[in-house]
């Protein structure tokens, strides 16, 4: 493994510390620190990780750890507290009874650091996974730098890190990612799709079986505390008017479909809408990968597909099961197969429904729904109440995600554009007043004011 750290001639933009903390089965929590520096290199930003100890000490400790792992006995002590167990092996082997053992005594803290980073954690990915500002981690092939998507500097796109891994190290890391997601990856099964214990989504390819450039991986991280509609308003993703409208429609148990390209924030918006549904309404969520987070509300029932089954058929089976329950709201993390037909059936039986779908426009959405294999007919399409269109990309030199449009439909199959990004309040009110009654408008305007006051407080 090699790490190249370039410092000369680069202007520092930001620096901060992160702490990677892990709780072992015994209950003890271990933490190790890292220093993060963001540099400006020409027109690009670079993300550099600095470890607590110098390279020589880390190499020595890494070599010792390699020796110790060959001596490990896989018993209860190891699984209860691997740090304590391996450190005891280190003391017995390198300190007790060894002449001139002052160096090994001084190296003990470095060995503990390496054990936490490489055995309990995720090797050289540990600081990246611990950084709450990192949304995505990606490696295209061994020998190339790992790149990250940083929430603070999303305007700069993917940032190059100072972490460059050789092929053997990359394969070891991918094997660990596969093991911790409960799956395997090999020449026979060279593609990995899974979820880490931290609920991060991981995908990887193995050696040259799929990519001629070698092994690769991508990790999508999710926020521990989900964004609310108020957070999205503050982040200029949507206006108070649009947020209030979606909040109101969700409580009315409308059928909402959120569309947009990958990475545009569809699941984030879905989650924020569900957080506004009253606590006494029962919500059932169905996902291949658990991304939706509604906290500890006891009226929420999350369901996920099993990793060893076909995701599409599993999702279809789970959704069919949910239709037999009395759920106020059914949320499907992503609809893309035959489960779409059941979502429409759920809407027809009075359930509130919200789901996401890959489409760039309402026209493309309807075209894909009508085409095979989905084949949703026009009478079923009239059950759809709301289409929310999300966009993402660079605007005025900044990377932005935002709600571009909101359409409302009626049972006659007609659709009305009621919201467009940047629309003025007066124009919004004129359009929405044609579709809602007086009492509904009063309630909607009341919610708009509440959200506006919340934005001012923030």
C-alpha cells in the first residue's frame, strides 16, 4: 500500500479533525483521531488525511499486526473485544521476557491504533467513513487516488484524496466490505451490492472480471439524522410554498411520485415528507437498501429485501403482504419493476403512497409507466395525484439539488404545473387556488407561514 501526500505549493482551504469510534461486543468504545486538510490545487480541491503517527511507526506496527493475526485463535475473547485480545498477544510476544523491549513498549499505542483502524475499522477507509461531511467514497481502480464527495465543497465535484492503494490492499478492503455486508465477492460472483452495518450502501467489482482496470468500489453514506423539510428549505432545495404543499398533500394520503436523476436527492425528499406525517398515522416502508430513517416512532414499520434473494421479486412479495395490512401510508424507496403495479393497487385501495422513480420529466415518467414490462393503463395512471421533479447539476459554478417542478393531477387525467423553481409567491397562490377549496387554501397558507417562520429562525 502506498499513500502519497503532496503539500508543497498547495493553499490550505480548510482543516478539521474527525474521530472514528467503534463499540465492540463487550460494550467498550474505541476511538482514533485523524486530521483532515482540504487544499486548493489549481482549479480543484484535494482532500488529505493525516494520521496520528508518522509513516515509519505505522509501517512497523502494521508489520507486527500481520504477525499477530497469524497467531490469533478465533474464540470468544477475540469476538468480544478484538483490541484487548490482540494487544494481549502483543504484550506476551513482543514485551514480556524480551530484552531491550523499550521500543516495543513505546510502540504499543501505535499497535493499538492500527488494530482499531484495520481490524475493528475499515483500514484506510476508516477516516473517510468517520467524516460526517463525506457523502460518497469511490475508487475507479488500484493505483488511482480514492475520490470523495464532500458536502461542504460539493461545488467542486469529486475531490481527489491523498490515499492511493495498490491492488492487494484494494482487494483486501473489498473482501472486508463484502464480509461486513453479509455477502461474498469472487471470480465466480465478481459484483457486490450490499449494506454495511452502519447502513452505508456499498457496491464493488472484483479484479479484472468486470472492469479491465481492476477492482473498484463505491460507498454511499447516509446521514444519521435525516434532513427535514425545514432543512431543505434552508438549503434552498425548495421554497416554503412547495414544502407546505407536499406536507399538506402527504397528510391527505395522496399518491406522490418523486422523479429525477441519480443523486438528485429523491430519497432525501421522500424521507423529509414522511417525517411530516402525523405520529398516529401508520407508515410502512419497503426498500432494497435501508435508506429511509424515521427515527424511533413506533408507528413506522420498515421492511427490506433479503440479500440472498432476487430484490425485485422480494419487493413485490413484501408489497403484496403490506396490502393486507391497515397502513395509512406505504412508501417504496425506489420503484422500477413490477412492484410499480402493486403501488398503484395500493393507491386504489385508499392507502397513501409515495415512491421514487428514475425519470427526468413527467413525460418520460408516463412513457416508462405505459411501456412494457410495467404496462400501467390510463385508468390506473389517473390514481397518481402528485409528481415532483428533482434536478441536480452545476448552476452558476455551484452544484445544486432542487425541486424543479410540482404537478398536480385530477381524476380526469389532466395535469397542472403548480410550482416551478424560483416561482414567486403570488404566482404560486394563483395556480394552487384553482385546484384547492377555500378551507384547504387556509390550511395550506397557515403551513407556509409556519415554515417561513422556521426558516427565519434558522
